[in-house]
């Protein structure tokens, strides 16, 4: 079925999410529980060296490490903050409002079963779905949490309705030229363009 499938990313959810918003999964600005004292990878199914010399400054996220500093990240697992920019940074630079929404991100909600915070969970309700429990918020699915410029590690709520879609970082919003976002389709050689105006 996938004889002619072309993609820029293979692997689990985190590399795909990072690639979606930034176009790359290499380069950490900060990391915890990634390397041991000898410079070896602690979780080789989550991170990989980007070169044969095993340079600790050239590591790629290939698995589901958690975002560094997120209050719901597992403290015993690898945690990273990515270097570079993401689409949120580009939109902020152009003064374009935007938002990212994650299931379970509001840690103040209490579910009917009494679960709340990072441990809040839900059972699937679709007919025919096997019974299991899943946490409502999964840190490694929250792509913007991996970048210091767009993260909200404490899951703070907006200060007002007017604040939704604006950066919490002072002096990052400037009105200027429109930004063009180009994406290629996998089914043809054509590309699609979207122009966002402030």
C-alpha cells in the first residue's frame, strides 16, 4: 500500500510533532537524563548522536523524551529543550496571533472520577473500544513545550480572553510583512501556500 510513500520523518509521535512545527529534530538547548557521566546515551531509543564522533552538542530526538521543565514531565525520563525556532516564533515575529491546544493541558479540571492535575485520566467511550485508561495530558505530545520561547511549563491559564493568542514574552510582537507558509503534499509534486496577515 505504501510503495510510493515519501516523508521527511519516521518514528514515534515526538519527532513527528517537532518536525511539524520546526522542520527539524536535531539540536538541544538544554537536556536532563540524556547522557551519563561518560557521555553515553541513557535512552538510545529516544536520542541519537548526529555524527560519528558522538558530539554531545549534536544530538537528535528520535523517540518520546519529555519536554524539559513541564510540570507533568516524568522526572526519571529524558527531558529536552530544543534549540532553534518553530512556527510559533515566526508567527510571533510577524505579530500574528496563534494558539496551540492540548487535551488535558488545564491542570485545574477535575474529572468525574476525581482525577485531576497531571494524573487526570479518561476512559474511552466509543462503542467497541477496548476498556483502558489514558492520562488526559501527555507531555511528549505537546510540541510547543519543547521550545523555551513557546513553552508554558506550569500550564498557566491566560490572564484574560484578550490575552489568548499573544505571546507572554515582552517585546516579541511586531507588525510587519505577511509570512508565507509553504507545505508540500505527498500525493503530488505541487505545493500549497498560505499567507497569514496580521
